[in-house]
C-alpha cells in the first residue's frame, strides 16, 4: 500500500509542478546521445536548437573552442563548437570520428568527420553531407577548394591545436582512414 501512495504522490506532485522548459537545459550529453543515435538525428537536433554566433560576439575573442557541454547549455557557437558537439555525440554512439580544420590565406574552417558504410560523413555546422573520396586532400577540397594546409585537431583548453598537419603531397598521399582514431 505504501508503494501505491508514493506513486500516487509522485503523480500529483507532477501535476502541481509540471516539468518546466528549464529541464531540457540540464540534459546531459549521455542522455542526449541515447536519443540521437544517427548522424541525421544529430543534424536535426543542431539545426533546431543551435544558433551560429561568432566567438568575438560571444566571448570577445577570435577563437574560443567550447566543450560539447558548454555548447549544449549555451546553444550558440561557431564552426568548431558545432563540430565538437557532433563529434562527442557520434563517439558516444560508437562512430569513428575526428575534428578536421581547413586553412587558407587568413581564415580557417572546422568540421567533424566520421565513417559510415564506406563513406565519409562531414558535419559542417548543422549541414551533413557524405563524401566518397579517400585522401585527406579529398576531404580538404570538399570543404575549401583552394586550401593551404589541413589539420587533424584536438581541443586544448579553449583553443584548438593541430595534432597532425597535412600539406601538398602529404595530403594527397594520406588516407582518411589512417587519420581516424584506432580506438573510440
Ligand atoms: Ca567557438
């Protein structure tokens, strides 16, 4: 009988204090990842909830790499913030993925890359597309045709640093598959 009263009590409390919108903001990456199990679901979530805002506007500095948790809470960011969020959710769902930056002249762009069914998926902000190429150069061209150099990245504090840099022949010869982390 006690159990029933607890359940009933919980039911009536729920009526008195319905879950507010604020509840969604406390959503963890783990619980979100269990809801967003495909790249398409991740894309839909980012498209619906995230807004592109430059780092200078948000943080008063040129570069600020937010953690996926910060991005989920703030729901505003630029290219690397979208990419780091997508990468985190993909990893939690077992995908092999990495952060990739393309540099040209005085600018750069960052995306998340993952492997799916023999193709390479690219999360470019909340755009998702697939590529059949197999070299790092193919990947670079898919983002920016006249790139200067390419980097497999990692977040270091609130900035991004290049783990592996590719230029010229090195980019042409390097297989995307080798850039993927061997362990998830
Ligand atoms: Ca940022």
